[in-house]
C-alpha cells in the first residue's frame, strides 16, 4: 500500500494525487546530467554520488557535503566555484544565486527560458539532493537557546527544494535517503533518465517535507512568550500528519477513512507504529479501540490484559501469566468481550494464544508473540494481530486533539502525571485495608480510560463491573452492578469525578462495595463522607479528576 504525506494546517488537507496528464506536456523522461547535492543528513550520500558519477552526472555541492563526497572518492565541484561567488555571512548564503535557482527553475520546453539561461551562462540542473538543518531535533532538546534554534533554521535548502519541486517536469528532487536506491535503479534501467511519474511523486514528497519543516518552526516561534519561556499551547498550531494506510472504511461502511501518523512518534511503542502480522484490513473503529486498549494495558508494570469494546474497557485484569490475566479480564463481561479488542503488556505465549483462539475477537495487540502463539493464532484468519515490538510502561502522552465544526480542541494527554495516590486524603472513619488500597489503585487506572461518567468495580486486581458514558453518575454505579457477572460483595469502586450526592454511595453499598476512590471536591462532600461512614466504607480522595469524553 502506498504511503503518502499530508499536512493539515488550519484544517486544510493537501494530498498529492496522480501525475498530470502526459498530453499536457509532461510525457518526456528527464535525463539527469547535472545535480546539486547539499545535505545535513549524509546517510547513503556516498553510494548515491558514486552511482550518479557512473552515469556521467556532474555534481555541484557545498562545503561540508563536498568534503564528504571527496573523502568518499566522488568528483564534485564546489558551488562557489561554479557560481563565481563565495560563501558569505558565515555560510548563511551559499546556494542563493541565479545560476542555481535559474538552473532549477528554467523550463526546458520554453524557448525564452532557454535563451535567457544561455545568455546568463546558466546550465540546467536536473537533480537536487537536499535535506535540512535538524531544527526539530534541536528545539526538542532541553536547554536549547533561542539563538541556537534560530541558527538551525535552514534557508537555502527549502528555497532550492521548492524551486526544484515546482519544476518537477524537468527536475528530480530527493529529500529522503530511503529514496536514493530506487532512483538509482530507475536511472540505470532507463539509461540515465527518470520518469515523469517518479518526478511528480518526489516533488509532492518534497513539498510535504518543506511543510513539516515550516510547521515545526512556526510552532516553536509561536510558543515563545516575551520572557523567553515556551507556552505548551502556541498562538498558532500546525499539525503535520503522514498517511500510514487506507482503512477498510471509517466509523461506518459508507464513510471513507485513512490512518495518519503525527510527526514525532518514530520509535514509540504504540498503535501508530505497530506492525500488522495477520488478519483483515483495519477499520477506523479497530484502530481507535485498539489504541484505547493498549494505552490502558501499558499503565501496568505487572502482567495485564485489557479487553475493549466500543472504546470502553469491558474487562481488565492482572495475572501471573498472560493467560491468567486474559481469563480474569474476560470473566468480567464475557458477552461484551465477544468481538472485542484484546491488549497485553507482555509477550503472548502459547497458553494465552490457545485461550484467545477459542473466542471471537477483532484485534489482538501485544509487544511480542512467541512462535507457537503465532502458529495457533494463524488459524483465526480474520483476527488482526498487531505487534508493537516493545512496551513503554506509563510515560507521558502526546497532544490530545478533538475536531469540532470549524476548529479543533487541543489539550495535553491525560497521561504521565505521576502517582495520583501519592497525596491522597482519607476522610472516612475507616481506612482502606492493604488489599482494598491495591484494588483501588487498579480500579483508578481503569477508570481513567473509561468514558465519563465512569464507575469501575474491582476486586483482586481485576474488574468486576463497569458503568460508562452515562449522563448520571448514580446510573453508572447501577450499571456497573448490573453488568457484573460475578459477586460484587467485597469489591472496591473508582469514580472518575466526585459524587454530587450521596445516592451513588448508597447504591454502591447495596452492591456490597467496601471502599471508594474519588477525587472529592463536591459542595456535598460532607454528606457523601457521612454516607460512607454509615455503611462502614473506606473512602479515598485523590484530588484529581479524570473525565474522558
């Protein structure tokens, strides 16, 4: 499947499409005779240069790149020697010259362009190989100064790249070392020529590269306050996304959908970077629910399994083994688990795979799978199996972005805020027992990943009943009891927000709940605490709310 790039700026989407109609002047193949090479990232550049040299391509380059090419045995001419103008202003001006930009922008089928180029001794430049100063990496480092950030804003590179990409009918532009090999193979196959389709594809990629670079600069500068401090919510925010794959459909079969990845997720062990090992194509709901399941699974340091249905956990548990964790999670609500999403924070072994293969599930995601597990799972052809290749326990999240009509809401992810139980208050007469406290911590983590109003019953480090997404908190308490498929006596309860009335506590007592974790902060806290004392419940105030809409 093709991977294309996209940039969303103020909700405007740019997507490269098919190359222009050959009948409109783009049918000829470009012969590469002269190339400009100016790169910061020098990965693969020697191999590319030697390949171009074998094809008779003359190469122009700038200081550091020219030295690297010569050290690698390639013949290259300094751009300053070609233009007759030295590098000036500490290297800030190297390639900004008419002989460079004229060579890139001159149209080969325009007699006037060709005449002016000849009159001014401008030779056509048929290939540009360029990448930029590492602005994103520099500003991401702790303690980067403003002056250091400014010096890493590339000027000549983006200017040349835009010129070459605009004139893609005549110029091949390379921004990604991963493309070097394919382009060399095409040149060898076509005796030094490149197809218009390849040039068009590379030009679209080049403009996306510039867009990402400009977005990073804009977001950084827009985040700076007058005192030099960085505001995490900048005055303007440009989001860069790259399409990972086309989806079977969106939320419903009549809606188109695609999966895009944010810049900066490279290397992260998450759904975005997971590799699909088997199964049908993913739908939008598959990915959305899988992300929810995996994000909850990685909350736990101990072996955990999470089952999600319609973006809410319907079962979560810890266990000594993946198989035990799965069995305990499924027992919470076996009916809802049917057709659900299963996530682990451990490698799935043969025993767990045997259990999973016995039920219908849409997606299974884990940091690893044993060979025997994969062999067993291969019998379930429609089960989508995703491999993350690792597990980051806890950790901070990225930005959470929600689209609204005509705009977007951006907030920090509700992750990585430390231990919510580090400064708890216990306002009730009875304190939680050590087992109750362990269960409260477990239930609190599950509750944070459940749609509000959220109520989670738990006992022995597994969910017992879950009430989610209700307009009334007391209804969520009732539903958690109704959904329970095992006795609720002796369970604990976590609530994502405070109880506005005592009715939720009274309802919990009827279900046999012995301890409650909630943020506190209601004007009726005294009434709620009194209700807990009447039922001999222990109650923990965390001081932190976790709505999830």
